C-alpha cells in the first residue's frame, strides 16, 4: 500500500468516525477541520453570535469507541413570568373650596328715622299674624295684641282699615275664600260711636262687597235711623268677610280664622258700644254661651260694652221680634247717654 492508499484509508476511517460523532452530536474537531472532511457536517453547539473560528464542537475522546447515547438535554423551566406591576391611578387632586368673604354690613345712611312717626306707621299697618288667625274668637285674651287707636288721627285710622281690607281681599285662611265673589269688609265711619257686628255676608253683600245691603241691610238702616244715629256714628261689619255657601252660619274654625280681622277693625275704630247682631256674632265676641239665654244681656269685648240682639234677617222672618230688638237698642242709647226716640222701627 503506497502513501496515497494509506492516506485514503485514514481519511475513510476519520470520515466514518466523524459521521458517527456527528450522528451522536459530539466532536472536538475545529469546525473548519470537520467541514473540510467530505460528507461530514459538524453540529455546532456554539452559541449564536460567537466567533466561528473559536467555536468548538464537543466530542468524546477519539479512542473511546462507541459512546453511550447522550443524556437528554436538561430542560430548563421557563422563566417565571411576573405579573406586570399594578399601575395605580394618581390621586385626584380636588380644588380647595372657595372661601367667600362675609358680607360687609354697612351702617345705615342718612338721618335717623322719626321714631314717633315710625311707631304710628307700624301700628297703623299692624295685621293679623298666622297665629292670630287660629285664635278661638275675637274676644279671646290672646287673640291679638291690642292696639290703642283712640288718639289716632282719622286719616291714620282709615289708612289702617284700608290695609286690613286689602289683606282680607287676598286672604285664603279658611275655606270660605273659595266661593266668594268679593270680600265684604265694612261700611261706616272709622270713628264711629256704635259698631254693629253681623254674622256673615249674604248673596247681595257677596256681589257688591258691602255689608248689610238688601232687605236685611234696609231694616238695619231703619233701626239705626230710629236710634237717631247718623252715618258718621256707626260702623257695620261681619264676623267673617267671605260668604258661606248657601248663607249657612260660619263654622267655628271659619270664625276663628277670621277673628283677627274683626279684632283689628274694632281696635282701630274703638267704638263706645258694640251691638252683636245674632247669636253667632255674640259668641264670636265672647258674649254668648251655648245653651244659655244671650239676647238683651250686656257683655263686654275688651272693655267695650256689647249688646247682643237678634239679626235683622231673623226679624224679617219673625216680625214679632221687632219689639225685643227695639228694647235692646234702647238700652244702647241709654248707655250712650242719648235721649230715647219717640218711635220705634
Ligand atoms: S272668611 Fe275671613 S279668614 Fe276666611 S278667607 Fe275670608 S277673610 Fe280669610
């Protein structure tokens, strides 16, 4: 065997060995040597990106003969994936509250008010309060803080009465306002000597807004004329200022609701005498007790003498009651110091 044959045999052996190693994945030959052998493909376990010249493939010793199968590659557990950090929302920054400056209290400007004039003004327009409107009746002790209008000029009295009348026209304190056409406040003089207080407006009064018109009013006017009283000496009004349905008697709560208006009227006019026309009016003034005789018996309302007598409407239906009524009116005249007229109604 010459050198060439020997070299070829050696190459064959090396190739066979390399094929075996390549099959098993191991070689220690430099890659460029292994690749130089025809038919041999060295496996490269070199890390990616490493220098090819320096990369070496592991191989078992050449003399080791057949090798045991390589142990399976150690499987590395996958990297633990950590949950991404929870991103917290940034805290909401609230705007600080706006602090308002307290209102500046200014001292009153101009000259000091006329105290005396203001007192008259305040008294003149004193009106019933809601509490007063629920008072039991006009004669109850706490129904109203009493006004002393006896020294008021006529103009102040009339102005105060007009303010009250305007209030009554807007009043809705009781159910009677629902059916009224007009409120019926009063007629007569603000400086009257005698006040006549009836029960409630009727059909004609509701239509005209004036108390005691129609037949009852005509009879009352005749009675007043027979007493010798002039128009400037009388004041005529009712317990309630709105007409009850079907001309019925006012219910106690209706009379109580309207009592402050009556009380203020009488306080402003400040008559010397009051004539209560009918039982309802007498009760509202505190001068009649249920179940007891009431007509012709003197009573009082806040120091003012009250004579209760029959209502003109009742006298119209019961003519024989004219005499007792006339006797009651004569008592009023006597108390007033007037001379008795020679004739009756
Ligand atoms: S009757 Fe008197 S209390 Fe009743 S609504 Fe008329 S004004 Fe007001």
